[in-house]
């Protein structure tokens, strides 16, 4: 296995704003299609080699499709989680208890922003490969990550959700 491959997945370059793919709604996909199963593996491999990354969506690797992965298990803000998972064609079924918190994004590497999102969430999507329907209940940090990635699939960045310039911050760099 080369450094650019991981468990069947390839590490892909991450596109940055203002790349137009980031502002286009992604296409619905067939979760059983071979190329979608490969994309799922590629997203996970790319997320794994990216320090601090807890989720990655297909538009962030230049593919306009409704596919993303999430894994918040190692993040210090995580309370509960579902481990590593990939969802296709995900949608929010219910969302409650809005809270504001700071977010960052690999596609917007120099900024973070204060974004209000639901802290309890129910999401429905489909597993790549089997195509099985999945319904996830998420809270707190994992709920925020899910909403962030679903936004990517809908052509939105966290920048579209901040209240204004006062809610944007230069990303801190730790040496």
C-alpha cells in the first residue's frame, strides 16, 4: 500500500473555496454503484490522513455528489458517536435545540466561524455498497458534523451560515 492509499481508498486532493463545485448542489447517487463504493473509500482515506478532520463530502474532493463520511470519535468535543460511517443521499428528518459553536473546514483553511446548528438530529441516508437505508440519531458535536457535511452536499459552506463578518475568525495555528 502506498502512502496515498488506505484500506482500498485513495487520498484525493481537497478543493478550496471559491471552487464552483463547492457551491453546486450535489447529484443524488446510486449507493450500490461501484464508483460510489470507491468514492466512499476515497473519502474515508482522505479524511484519515487529514489532521483534525472529522468529516469530508464528495464536493470537497471535486465530485458533485451527495456522499460524505463522518468520524468524530477521536475529537475532544465528542460526547457520543457512531464511529466511522459514510452516507449517500442523506437528509435531515428532524432537528432540535439550536446552539452556536465554532466550525472550521478543510475547504476554507484560513477561517473558522460561529454557526448556529441543531444539537439533536435525526438523519436518513443510504449505505454505500449495500444500499441499505440508515437512520441515525446524533447529538452535540456529531450532529454538528453531520449538518456540516450535508450542507456540503447541498452546495453550502459554513460561510453561508454565519451571521456576518463579526462571526468569522482567523484560524489559529499551533506550532
